[in-house]
């Protein structure tokens, strides 16, 4: 058991909360940090988690009542550089796990306000963190959640962060080229460049986890009590395609595949995300080393996922239709996709595979909370990449500036 301090930024989120519990149960002193803006975005978007979630204060108290070690909860905005620096100085963390970013591609594509807010929140917050680590915890290990979406879908194998290039008789190993598909994904690309720069110039220890799409919401820790549950998003702004398919099947709606459904991505179980975070912390890089792990366990196309859900339902005697809709995103319908993901496995990752998890975890969760499904948030397509047109017009222009957004965070209710 360990007594080292780990800060989890974005601790109120889908992954941040179970990560906080998991690290706490592994013996770390966890400082859980969030500005709670995600809950406010839910209210503005008219969306909500299928699984009911408690306030952060209630969650932390329930964890202690359930036998967990103390988690220190602090409301803080990573775009507040002074507050973030004070936190790093006070806690002297061994590691910082950085989930504290706006994480929806559709949200970032609604209009100019949403694109600017996404980039300011994500890029500025990460730069603030890098300066805080340089000045107050230079030996701290930054574990940053990136995304496989940084790479896009090149017609060559995707390496883990770097690629060796031979050109005009010379050779060098360089960062793998990026071809992001949204303003959200672009913010992650900018993060990667900034972190790599800080490692080279200041000696920051950093692990960039280019994560695939995560599914599931049940972990050993969240299953201790319903008050410890994490989010399950299924709408077209925040939800993943697999979650949407499972909810559509549960309420007898067709599974809506965008375009031909040949779009292929990497996927992993939420329990594997927790493993990857712990493995990264316990195997830190050297000072000044910037490393990239591609964090996923399997690859599926959108159509393959729809067929998996349909077949799982058919095994229980239930018919499910698959329909195709015009794709609101600008992306290749069919493409080569072969991404390397060996480094975490070499360090000990033991994957949970989707076919053995789908019925036990995702579909079971949907069935349990089927009466909470809001059919209106399943309307598709929602945000059009080309025009920003959305089925929720109230989203368009709802923020006058990112500064107003920061003020709203600072003065909003504590949930």
C-alpha cells in the first residue's frame, strides 16, 4: 500500500471519478479536483446520465462510509493558474492524472463559441498545469489523457506516438503526424505538442495516453454502493456510439449507423482504463522523457458494434433493426486502420474484451435504468460538422465568450 499523493483533475467525470476510487483503494492519497462545469453543460444541453449520479460531496462521503480511504475533494478550475499552482505547491504530488478537459467532439463543433471554449479550456488548462509542475513539483509525473482521435485514419500503421522517417538519405524519429477530426481532437493535439515541448525544455516527466473509446461504467469500487456510480452518457452530444446502440435496442428503436458504418476505432473496457492509469503511475518515465501509449484493447467498426448489439439481443429472442443515416461528420466511411498498442500490454495490462463484457456490463446497466431513457436526446444526426446545425438550437451561440464561461464556473452552484 502507498501513501503518495496523486491529483486527479476532472474527478467528477465519467473516468475521473472511478479513477479516483481505484487509486484510493490502491493506497494512494487522492486529491480529487473538478470545476463541476460538466453538470452545468448537461443542464444547458438538456442531457443527463442514464445512471443517477450523486454530488461530489455525497460521493466522497459515501466512499468513506463504504470503507474507502479518505479522498480530498477540492473544487478548482484548471484555467485558474494561481489556484492550480497553489494546489501543486501545497500537495507535492507524485503524479497528476489529467482528465480535466471538455471531451465531446460534437460539442466542440456546434459553433464558434463552443470551438473557442473547448480550445481555451483544454489548451490553457494544460499549459497552466505544465507551468505549475515546473515551478512547484519538477519531479512529478504528468499522466495526461489524450485520444486516438489525434491520429485520424492514415493509410499506414499508426505507431505509438513516434515514427522513424527516412528521407533523402537521412533518418530521424519524430512525432507521428496528426490529422484530428474536430476542434476537440485538435485541442488534444495541441496538448501533446505542449507537453512534449515542456519535457524537452523543462525536463517534465510525462505519459500521454492516447485512449480509444471507453465502454462500461461498473468497477469493483463503484459497485460497492449505488451512491458511487459514475456516468453513463448515451445522447448524441456526450454519449459513445456503443452506449447509444445499447439504449436504442433497449427501447426498441433501430440502431442508427452514420453512413456506411465502416469507421473503425479502438475500444477498451473502463476497468482497463483504470489499469492503464495505475500501470503508468507505477512505471514512471525518466526526467525529461515524453512517452506515448496507445490505450485501447480492440478495434471495431461502427457497423460491427451495431451487429454485436443486435446479435446479443437476438440471443435473448429480441429482434433489433439496423438503419443507416447520413453522416454528420466529415470522415472516411471506409479506411485502413491498424494502430499499435503494445507498450501497456508489455507493462502488464490484462484486457477485458468486449464480447465477454457486453451483456454482463453495458446491456445489463441499460436494462436496469431503461425507465430513465430520454428519447429526445437520441435524435440523430445532431451536430453537423459542415454547418454546426444542431437538433438543439438553444446550444448555438449560448456563450458570448470563454471569459463569460469561466465566470459562470466560478459563480455557479456547488453540486
